[in-house]
């Protein structure tokens, strides 16, 4: 049970004992606390399921290394198409 649910039960019980809420309202609080405690985790698991999909044209590791090398000014041989095979001076 979540801490929020436990606090809700305690507050509802205190309200019932002090005659601030009716027994039917207390029953509704008990039911909703139990329902959300039981149903929330599976529903959230389904809603936030990670879908790992790669785009159709994802860059290869070699292309990514070439981009990193261009940013630092170092161009390595075979760093991707159109890369110069020279080192900077």
C-alpha cells in the first residue's frame, strides 16, 4: 500500500470516529484506496512500457566516431563517407 493510501485511511478513520464523515463515505474511501492500490501498478506498467525502436536510418558507430572526431578537429582514416584522411596541422 502506498503512503498516500495509508494516510487516506487514517484520516478517514479519524473523521469517522469524530462523526465528521458518514459510514458510507468511509466505505467509499476504503474502496477507492484499495482499488487504486491494486490497479495502479499494472496500469502504469502498461502505459509506460518502453518501446525500443531504432529509426530506419540510424547512424552507425563509425559515422558517430567521425562526427566526434570532426568536433575535436581530429579526422581518422575511415571516419565515414567523405572524410579526409589527413590529420590537422
